[in-house]
C-alpha cells in the first residue's frame, strides 16, 4: 500500500518531463517551418497533394500556435519580416502563391487549398483573416506580380465567404493610399470577386460590415470624389462598382438631407424657408420630385414623438399633417409624385401598426388640402396600391371612393347640361 503511494509522484514526474520534451520539439518554430517547407518541396506544384499534406500535417504539427508561420510560408514561401520581406535566416520553399502563375485559374486552385485547410481546422479561420489583413499592410514590400496574385486570391476568398470584407480596412492605410497601391490592388480584387459572384453579392458583403460607404477611402483626400472614383474604376472595366459607389453616395446624401430637414422642423423654421432649402437641394443633387416627396414625407413623420395609443395618434397625425400639408403640396406637382406619396402613406400606416386606422383620415385630409387629387386616389384604389395592408386600407377607403366617383359623375352630368 505504502509502496504504491510512493510511486505515484515519481511516475507523474516522469510523464511530466517526457511531455515537456515532446512539447519543446513540437512547438519549435524553426522545426515547424522546416517541416512545412520540406513537405511543400516534396509535393511541388501538385496542389491536390499540397492540400492532402496540409491536412495530414495538422495532426502532427501545432497549427494553432503557428498559424501565422504556416500562412506566411503558403503565400510567400517563408516567414515574412515586418514590411513584407522574407526572413533570410530560415528555410524557404519555391512552391507558394507568390511563385505560382499569375492567372485566375491558378488562384482559384490556391483558394481551394486554403478553403480545404480551414474547413478541416476551423480554429484557423480567425488567424487566416488576420494574416490577410497583415499581408495587405505589407503590399509595398511585394512585387507588382505578387500583389496581383494576392489581389485575385483575396477576391476569390471574399466571394467564397472564407474571409470577411472587413479585411479591406487594411487598404485604407495612409501610405498605401497615397502611393496608389490600394486603388490598383482593389481593381484586381474586385474583378476576381465579381467574376466569382456578382455585384449584388459584393454589395451585400460590403454592407454587412459597413464597408459600402468607405470605398472612397481608397483614394487620397484630394481625390476622394464620386467623379474620380467613377472614372478610375470605369476605365479599369469595373463600371458596376462605379455605379454601386455612386448609388451609395446618393443614399448617403438623402440620409443627410432627411436629417437636416428634421432639424429644421425641430428648430421651428418657416415652411417657406424649408421649401426653399429643399428646392435648392433638388437643383444641386439632381434628385427627382418623386424621390424628394418620399424624403419629405419620412422627415415630416420622423419629426414627432408619436402617441402609442391608436385612438390618440390619429388626432395627433391630422393636426401635424395639417401644419405640414403646404410642404407636401410643394413637392407633389406631378401625378407620379402624388402617387408616390400615397404609396408611402400606405406603407407607413402598415409598418406602424397604431396608424392602421388613421390611413383614410390622412388621405382625406391631404385631398382637402389639395395635396392628393381625386384621379390619383381613384388610380391607387383600382390598380396602383401595394400589397401591404391592402384589404384593410381598401375597405377604409371604400365610402370615400364611392363619394368621389359620385361627385365626378354629378359634375360630368352638370357639364353636359351646360353644353
């Protein structure tokens, strides 16, 4: 009994020593690099064999600890020093991304190698994203051909969802932007990304991480205009990206306009001044009246803290809209603008549930204020309404529409009698 007790510490101690010794060999960066380099040299340009080698090596080598070393070797052939130059003192391989052929097909094959590796060892995901961010910061240290290959690969990885579009923030580095490296790299990157997917998919990925409004930062401050961006990327064969950026800027301008309108209303500025300001903005930005009435309606409805009680909100809305009906009237000079407004009202009352019963009263008020014409109301009722709350709103409007039709018929018969 006593002997057994004495043996336990000794055995534990021995096992501990062995494990430490194994650990030292296994976690040695030089040995790790040599193992990967040797394996790549043996497999050569056969990327299927490379993927199999990396898969098997993950069981023997510590990818978790040496993720950066692993990715540096696969991309550049060896460990990268700060700035992007290869460390001289360590073994390298000639079989890596930077020495591969500069064509889309080869880059797609390399993307598959990374894809398989990360699917197999999920914990490498974060380290891989960090690696790409770092490589983008090192762009000036690479040759043009190396940059092109990295750009194509990055575009494919973004399209496959292997990395997040947030990595693009590295391209906004001041030195890269100033020397035009960022914009040139972005051209290759977006070309391969759009080639894999389409501009809608690219737009969705950019929006997801808030990059959709930051693309102008690829250029120095003095060239950060929609015109310059548009010309640069259109000339490079990326008109879709130019159009997307222009649209984003337009959305941004509309948001700013809406915010300013709300502030003017809260400051209690006169309707005359607000109307003059909006007209000036329309001239400056080229926004159509149909688009503008949507912005004006949203601003008017956002300028108030609405009562949550259904019975009180209608009264509050009528009072508020009565005050602002001249503003709405100023930007409904065309039938299409009137219809746009009416559809906005329908959507608003549907999306804000306590407004459901207020719809008919709002429409009647705006009819009496000469904002909405009977032709537009009848057109909306018979064919132009949208699906949102359709049955509820059509039912609400039934009597008023009948009244409008009767009034129209009476005026027609009066005219005939007069003739």
